[in-house]
């Protein structure tokens, strides 16, 4: 009986500690760092919306980037100009334009607390920025890139680039497999089938949950930036929306197939495993 009481006490302490840790983690504010400088938000704060997109008060971030922002109240339209690019977003609408070309979001720009909020992903895609997310401290790191550059994970010391069937992969080390495996700074791994025959996959993007030090949030960003190089935006949006529904290692994703013009993409994840995104030629 004494031993049972002791075990219950230990269990209670662990439970209370875990709950306290989770509450502390959940209460961490979202922070934004632009080119090494923390952005101050004097009133409206960044937040994560129902679509699991980071929403940023656009004026504070764009001012830190050196961008110009024009607000048109009657049409509820914000025009953002940086490095020769012009991005126009409309409050409450999922459509936006970049240099006159209409694109679609899976969420929408918002007007909240007298501030215009723009989803981070579409901001960095529209303005060709480099973005890195550190989930442990809930911080977005933004670095400015050359105009027209493809948004990717900011390069780190020792970063190399591989050509995987026409897709450019920035990686920091090779994996141990016999087939080429390229590991990004987040732990996301690209397994390449060097000599695929008919019906075989070209490569697999693995968003890693199971290894210590891996960052599945940044891993999803890495995977998304690779797919966007040669796969239609609408298909990538659907693929990554499904892949991101796995937020814990014990979540299960049933096999789901997505059809692009030149590729078939399969997404699945077993319990206590990583997310596998396989790309096959049509």
C-alpha cells in the first residue's frame, strides 16, 4: 500500500510538471526577427489562425524589411512593395496578386485590432523572402533575399545543394542509406531513387518527428519549398495542408493521393512515425 501511494505521488508530480510545462510553452508569444533584429509589436500581436497559419501585423514587419505599404480603406486593400515586387492583399479574401498575377491562399488577410494581418507564408512567397521557424521558442526568422528568388530555408554554414530529378534541395549532410539521402537543417530528409523505372517513385520527402533535434514545423516548410519548384501551387497547398494535420508523433495520416500535371504525390504517416511525401512521375 505504501509503495502504491508513493507511485501515485510520483505520477501526480509528473502530471503537474508536464501540465505546467505545456501551459508555459503555449503561453510563449510569437516573435518575429528580421535580419537579426527583433520586431516590436506595440499593440496588435502575431497569432496562429484556424488554418494553422501565422498571421502577422503587416505594417510592423514590412517596415522592418524596408518595404512600402499603402492602405486603401474604401476597398480594404493593402499594397506592399519591396525589391521591385508588388503584392496586393484584400481583407477577408483568399485571393491576392503578385506583380499583377492572381494567386490563392488557403486562409485570408484579416483586419483586427485596427491592424492589417497577412499570413506569413503568403507574405514570404509574394515578396521572395527567406523564412525559418523555431518552434521551441515560437520565433519566425526572416531574412531578405534577392528579388525573384525562391523562398527557401536560409542557408547555414556547410549547406550544399543537390539536384533531385530537377528539384533543388538545400541540405547540410547526407543520410546513411545506400540510396542518396539529403538531410536539411530541420532534419527533413529527401530520399532519392537515382534510377527509377516505370511506376517507381522519384523521391520521398520525410518530415521527421522521431529524431531528437528534428523540427517538423520547419521540416514542412522545407518540403513545401521543394515541391513548389515544379508542382502547381493548388496541389502543393492541398498536399501540405494534409501533411500539417499531423502535429503530434502519435497522429496517424491515412494514405492520400494528390494529382498534379506531371506527378502523383502520396502522403501518409503511421503512428509514432514520420510524415512521408512520395513523388511519382505520371
